[in-house]
């Protein structure tokens, strides 16, 4: 399973690791993913999502129903 947020679509990006001598080598910046369960009252079921922490903040602000609806419209969530 790839490390991609199911709500925002965030995924790993590539950058440089910079040593003390300023030598640069490639590295990967992974997304801070959390697995959370949410109850959708409209569908009367529980959903388990792999979310970035910024998506958790968005859910706290806008509500799970609105966020899931928007993610389905954008194609991030296939359920």
C-alpha cells in the first residue's frame, strides 16, 4: 500500500539531505499518515481512512461528511 493520504492526496516528495560538509544526497520526505476510523451517520457505517495530520485538522474544521464528499468528487476516495 502506498503512502498517500486518502483525503488530500498528499504523497512523499524528494529532496536533498545536506551534510555538515554541505554534500547533498537524495532523500524522501514521507507524509505523516495516521489510520483513523470515522462514523458516517448519513450512510450509517464506519470508515477507516489513512489520513495525513493536516487532513485530520480539515475534518475537525469542516466535518467528516463534507470532507468525504469533497474527496469523492476529486477522485481521492473511491468508496
